[in-house]
C-alpha cells in the first residue's frame, strides 16, 4: 500500500457492523448492534451516546474484536480485522486498546502498578527488556502519577488515580486507537474533570484517537469532535459535535438533550415543571410507503439514512408516530 | 419568606464506624433543619458522609457495620436516636420513608410488586387485604405505571429500571410520610428516565405535601428540585444556602471548585 493511499484512509473504518446475540429459549435473537457505520480519523474523538441497552458497549467491543460480529467490516489502519488470523489480530492489538468504566475491577488486585504496566510492554515486545522500567516510569509521568509509586498495589490508590493507571496501561504500547467505555462515570465530578482533561492532553501529545462511549452529554460536548447517537442498536444521528448539539435532527437526539439537567436552578425548575410529550421511539420504518423524509426505501433499496448537512446524517428509523 | 415550621431538627449529629479496633468518624457533628413540606438537598463527593447522614434519620446502619450515633435528631419533638426500636419501626416507612439508588436490589425479587406495597400498607395502616390491594393499585397508578391493576401482579424483573424506581417511590409514599429521603434516586437511570422520575418526585411532593431530603452528587439534579442546599465535605457541612444563592454565588472555595468542575450542556466551553 502506498503512502498516499494510507493518508486517504481514515484510521478506523466501520461499515454495516451488526452483532446478534443468540436466542434464549422461546425468544427471538437479539440484534444488539444493527448495521452501524462510522469513521474515526487520526487524533479524533468520536463519542457514542445513547441510553443503556442501546448497543454502545457492544459496538465498542465488536470494533475491538472482543465480541464476534454477525456481519459488517471493521478496518483499522487499512486492515480488515474480522478476517485476520489469531496471531495477526493479536499483533494488531498493539494499535487498539481499551479503557473500562470501573477502575476498581479493571486492575488486577495482586499485581503492582509496575507489573500491570510492564505486562503489555512484554507481550508486544514493545521495548527491550532492560528498558521496561524506564518506560513504566515514563508512563506514570505521562498520566500525572509519581513514578516512585510503581511498587504499590491498586487498593492503595484513589479511584481517579486508578483510572490514570488504567489509561497508562492502555497507552503503554503507543496505540493509535483507544476505546474508552464510560471512563469517568464511576468518578466524582472534580476527578472526572481531571481525567477528561488528561485524555484530551494525551490526544494532543500522542495523536491517539478515541471511541468515547458515554451517557453524559455535557462531558461529550467538551471532548468529542464527532458524535454518534445510538438507539435500539442503530445510529440514529451522526455529525460533528456542533451539528448534533446545535442542530439535533432526530427526535431522539432532541429528547436526550432536553432531558439533561442543567446546573442552573431557575432554568432547571422551569424544565421540570414543563410537561413534555412522552415519545415512543419504538417501531421500524414502514415496510411499504415513504419514510419521514418521503423516500420509499422498500422500493429504492437505499439505506435508512438521510444527509441533513455536511457530514451530518440522520436515520429515518425510530421516529415516533406522532412526528411522522 | 418565613421559614416553615420545623419538622426535623438535627443537632450535632455524629456517626462513628467501628471496625475491629479502628474507629472512624464519618459524620462529624452536623446540624440542620428540615421544615414541614420543605425540600432540602445534600451534595458532596463520595465518602463525604451524606448517605450516612440520611440513614441516621432512620437509624439504619450500612450493612455489615457497627455504627455509634451521637447528637440529637428531633422529629416532631421526639429524639429518634433515643426512642426504642418499636417506636422507630412505626416511624420508618410511615412518617419517614426512603428511596435508594439501586431499584433492583431494594425490591424483593420473589414477591410481586403489588404484594410488596400491600405489605407495608397493612403493616402501617392496619388495612384489610382487599383495602391494601386497592391501595397498591392506586399507588402504582399515582406514580404513573400504566395498567396498574394488571402490573401489580408482576415481579420486579418484569419492570425496567425506571419503572422499578417508580415502584419504590410508590412504596415510599404509600403511607403519606412527612419526610421522603431520596438517596441518589436517579443515579442508576438513563437521562431521559431520570427526567421523568424527577418530575414525578416534584409532583408527588406538591400533591402530598411531603418534605424532601434529596441526596445527590449531581448539581444538575439538585438545581431544580430543592429550596436549600447543604454542601458536605469529609463529614461536615461546609456551606448552606438557598439553591439560587449557592449556585449564583458560592462562598466556600470547595463549593466553587465543585461547581466549576460540572460540565454544562448550556455553555459552549470546549476542550477540543
């Protein structure tokens, strides 16, 4: 592959990714992720937002090949991850890492910080054995921790410090892409703010890209370049942060934004006293006849996706009947 | 605005946990009042003692711990830290009721939700089985559960998280308590569901005239729900004020730092 072609490809390219969980007795199989497509560029953050059960985490896991997908394609650095042999995929893991929500359960309680941070370096032979200690110290500094603390165990750290260790572990092998699954939702608000600005400064320094899974929309607005809103396993809206927050075009996105409490007493009181219509977002596009945008997908065979602005799209699925 | 008559007067409340030889004081002598029908918020970070303070009012110790309470908790003239357990049992759930964060672990999984409401109604009001049944359906209807008569026969796992929290609220308000304590009532819920539960709590407070003690770490939640706020840090109340004054003009550096850390959707401050 030539240099110029590599430049043109996004770092991560996901197309029509679907994940189906097998049926439980007497139930239909669950389509947890339904034909999801997005790109993430170098040093970019795409946020995945939506309610619990909308498929955010499953999408993140399927992208990392930690969850088998039922169809679709995931390309990282131009390579199709779904078709790689095991050992090849393992090598690709150097480029993609994972930060989980709960820093209490995602660190091994009986491994010191030094052991935790050295493990990925050894597995991927990232640095020669004699340089591991130096690299571990550098990682500690990178995430704002004192390198002299590497002999300690996870329980000796606060929640925020632990999440810094988890981030350092993810960045140990200098990945291009990190999935952050609710990385701050278990933390207090001041610690949250610190971790978010750490993630941002690491992006600026290292050029790492994030798939940032979160339910806190105010946080997403601070950190993300682009936002994908998920509902019922599908992306219902995708655009730049300015577009999705400034000009939300799917009724579910609007409902989600309206529901966020505002830390302003007068505004929030007004919000809570207003009566809001309870919208039912369930229901698929009618099999026959035009969708909300007037297009008959059954006839044209086109995807249920409509461009509403430059690189800003919205799905015609999951529109409440009252808005059709 | 004149202060409402005091329903609850807490003076010098302390809570000390004893684990083996180690004693740690997690509430360090705090004092506050809650008036009849008043809505008061407690905010602070995890470990600041806000939940333990709430549990003190019902004399509930966290599971597996031994706790020594100190100070006085005057509720309608009675010191709840002194009354015997029989009296306390009549107050818990009837005069003071509580809604917790996690609606699944607060419900009994093997009983229908109707049975769990009927249980507390019968315990506290001496209603007959059929009266209690009727009341449970009324309560489910009150908290916005559709088709309440049929849903009363469903088990907790058949409800979504938001609906379970509605059930818990129905149980809490079943005996028309004077004070409802809500400890992070929406933290486990999605934001759209959270908005519904907050609206429900506001409506019930208005309709039933209850006082509300709301404990949360979320400044957005506290903003619209309460009249007064207490900010807690390390077992003490560090700042108290009307919700408007506290948000507009926080006095303590700690409160200022907390408020400054809250990301806001309505302001275009961006890191990227």
